[in-house]
């Protein structure tokens, strides 16, 4: 009887080293991180394909917002209940990477595409379009004049839309 | 594409890509309209659309732009984007083409 009481006080504090390994994983941190990475990576393969999500990437920003919300909830849990949840170290790292992804995304979206030459000497509306003769995909030479004069299927040609693009080089 | 045909307006895509590259692209993406190859940037320069050194290996390519030309060869509508990502939407071009 007299032995048991001191022995009991020698038992390590339940919130000590052992408890650290038993703290629950902080899932919102990882979910938020994965959502943020998806927000970053999904623009080119998915959202850039549709003009409504391409011109202003609101869908990606919305996904980023959801990701950061999860990270916020995870961080709050990690710091408010540090004995209960893990994530005091991983949380700030994952959040920093996610925020960096958002910043880089904004930079590429709003800055990188704008360094285009002004094309100030491009022909204007009402002017004659400069003629040209270029090879089509079968190697046949095609001029603007021939495009305008040759009927397309059974319809008379009313005009041509020239779409200049960067190409896939 | 059928909407353009109905209006009697032919889409023509121009880039520095070679005819075989354009053929590959058309086949993979199912494009049926005309692709023209301008490796020496003759037409691209005639329309002042040269983007110097912007190609992957530093060669000159075209900046994106769209021109609607009527049957008399007169330019009726132009879209010169200020941002690579933002090109004319098909419905914008169709709207302009509908006025021919």
C-alpha cells in the first residue's frame, strides 16, 4: 500500500513524450495542402480549356480559397490543442508552400502573358489585308486571294478569319 | 465550325509550324480548317505580329491575333489580345462574321 503511491507519482505524465506520438493526425492541413496544389496544377490541363474559366481563373482562385480555409482550420487546431493534434511544424510549412503556389499562380496569370509586342503597325479595320502565299498542311501554296475566291463546300465565301497563333514549335 | 460554314466564313490558322506539324495537330485535335505554315514569318511580319525570340528555342514566332477579312479583301474586324492567355472566343468572331 505504501509502495503504490510513490510508484504512481513516478509514472510519466500522460501528456509527456509518449503522448506526442499518440496525438491525432491533423487531416485538414494535408487536405488543404493537396487542394492548394490541385488549384495550382489544374489551370493548364483543365480550366484553361474553357474561356469562362481561362480569361479570369475564378475557379482556381475558388479552389485555392477552399485549400487555404482547410489549412487555416488545421493550423488553428494544431496551435489551440497542441496536446490533441499534430501539425505545429508541418502546418506552417504546408501553408507556406500553398501560399507560395498562390503567389506564383497570380504572377504567371497576371504578368507572364502580357509581354506581347504592341503590333502598332498591324493593318487596321477598313484597310486592305496584305496578301500572302503560304503552304497549307499538305504543302500546297495558298494565297489570301485564293482563299477569298474559292467557295467553301456549297457556300459562297463571304470572308476569311485569319487566326495567327504561336504554334507548338 | 459548322456555324462558320453557314456564314460562309473560312477560319484559317497561321503559325511558324511546319505543314507536317500542323497536319499532326489537325489530326490529333480533329481540326478541319486550313492551317498555313509561315516558317519565314513573311505573313506574320506583313501583319506586324512578329514576337521576336519568343519561341522555345529563341526563334521568332507570331503573337496571337485574329483578323476578319471580307470577300473584297478588306479588314472588317481585328482582335489584338494584350494577354497570351486571352484569345478571341468563337462567339465573338461569329458575331463579327455575321455582319459581313
